[in-house]
C-alpha cells in the first residue's frame, strides 16, 4: 500500500513534465499574425501560403474524418497544424483516413502522395489540388 | 514525518532498479537465419520511476517527440518503443562500449532507421539489423544479423472503421480480396484480414522503401502448401505444411525466393508478422529453416525467454 502511494507521488512530477508541451503553437501564431484588424474574421492557419492554402471547409471536413477515425475526445484540439502521428494515428489509421478522404471528396490518392501527407493541412491542400485536376 | 517515509520508500525503489540492470546479461548475437524478437506489454510497466529512467536514456530529439504526443497511453507506448530498441540493441555487444543512451540512429536513403555505431579502435560493432513495431498494447523489436528484417504487430481484435472487403478492394491485390471474400464467418474474416495486413506491412518494412516503394496492391501474400506448391483454400485451424509467400505483380524476379515470412500469436492477444531475407538469397546456400527466439521484456528490469511457452504460438513459418 505504501509503495502505491509512493508511485502516485512520483506520478504527478512526471505527468507535469509530460503535460507541459500541451500548449498549441497555433494559438501563438494566430495571435501575432491577426492582431487587432483581423479579429472579426477567421483566417486559415498558414501564414506564408495563404494564396494556395485549402479552404477552411475542406480543412474542417478533414478534421471531422480524422476525429472519427481516431475516436478523439471532444476536448482534443485538432486543426490544420495537427500531425496525424501526434494525434495517435498508426499506419492502419492513416490508410483509413486517406480512404475516408477519398470517399468524402470523390478523389483517388496515390501511394506517393499519401506517404507525403502528415498533417491535416497537407491533406486538405492535396485534396483541393486533386479536385482542381478533375 | 510522513513525507520522509515516502522519500525513503522512493529511494529504495530506485536502488532496486539499479541492481536489476547490472544482473541482465549480454545476449549472443543471432546466428545466421535466426531471428530474435523482443516484446514489451505497456500495461505491465506501471512504475513512474521506471518510465522516468526510460525518458533519461532517450536522445533529446526522441524525448521531444515523445512528449509532444497527445494522450498519456500514446506517450507511454512511444517511450517504451524507444527504450526497447535502445536497450535491446546494446545487449548484443560483447564488450559494452555503447550504452543505451549513447546509441545513435540514422535513416537510410529511403528513410528506414538503422544504427549508427561509433568507430572505436579495436572494436567491431555487432553487425545487426533491427525493426520496430508498436501498437498501444504491445511493442516489439526484431533482430537479425546479415538479413534485412521487417516486423509488424497488431491486436488480433483490431477492428477497422471501413468494411473489410471495401478496404481490401481499395488496397489489397485481387487474389487477396478473393481470399477474404470467400470467408463467410465475419470473425474469421476479420482475423485473416489483420494477419494479411501485418504480413504486408512486414514485407514493406523489410524492403525499407516506405509505403510507396511497394504499394500494397502490387504484391500478393498468400499461404502455399509446401508439398504441392499450389495455393489451397485457407483453413484457419491447420497451417502446418504451409508456407507464406509473396508474389510481386511489378517485379519480374521471383521475390518469393528472396523473402521468408513468419506469423506468430503473442500473449494470445496479438499477431506478429516477421519478414526476413532467405539464406539462399543471401549466400546461395540451400535454404535452412530459421529458428526463432522470443523474449518478453521490461527494459532495464527483466527479460523472460518465452519461446516454447504459451506466450508464443507459431502460426506459420518457423519450426
């Protein structure tokens, strides 16, 4: 019993170490980018590629598919910058996500392209690129 | 006074682990055509003190990657995966110049991880190949000498979100789809699907070229009767006298002569697929069936040799 208590004392110190990287980098980026003038609009996440970044609706659909596939809790933040692996997708999940995107958007994703997408934004950008080619 | 007691308990706990690590012996390198498999079950690792020790032996980059992951169980299994590969590889040194924390890794031209041994006078690094696979519930590391290796582990009961046949039609070869479609029992079909998935993953990982290097649709993996040499209708309960082979639709060379497959069940809960190069492909000698040695481990703490026990059930591919 005492050793169980001992490990729970230790638990909090390691857990806090593990928790400290939870702050989303996204928040910091959008604060410095949007400033006051843009407070009324929601802008896409990417700062340097606004011209060819996917539409927010596309990003949101990708987010929905990823959430469903990985059965993420509602309080888990998912946005364009989210990496599939960081969210917990293994290779089978990733393949299912790609298949889900193909079904949702009516596209076909080649293996080379599938291998190169690692974030929600990259998936959304690829989708719009493929839709444009159709 | 109470906190003093707890501190004393923690101190004893740490000392116990240090004593254990000195008693773990170095392991002999695998013989040619022998495969070693080391696996850990995350649910058996509960000590926060031990997890902290694991975190300590990771490289700064690995540590950062682990801590960035979202979800406690995800971080734990990623941490265990790195601790497993570091402690496993360093077991194979005859003298021990390289500690787990000092091991360096690099990626080959296709992105497959390999060990980057230091050059030390009068010391030859162990000539080993390794491959790592992990699920949230089991992490495994396969080791060979002189042969490429790819492994994949998956929960037997892993269900996918899509319909199995829809998924197979999209990603598997025509032959494999037909095989799965012929299975009427959905539970058997689900298990055969998972077996096929792990075998295909293991092959791609052994090749080391990434998912796009060998798209799943371009090769077929199947069970072949050893005597007849013809494919038979698959019977889940009897795979004796069968071998697992691969046919490549793209590659004109007979890849089934190069790659050896084996399939196991670990702890009754997971399938593990292992793909290695055949002896005959490596040195022209006649193919000798390989031996498999399996350890269940808690890195730093204990290794348990489990080959021949209920923990390891060979489905196909080894004696």
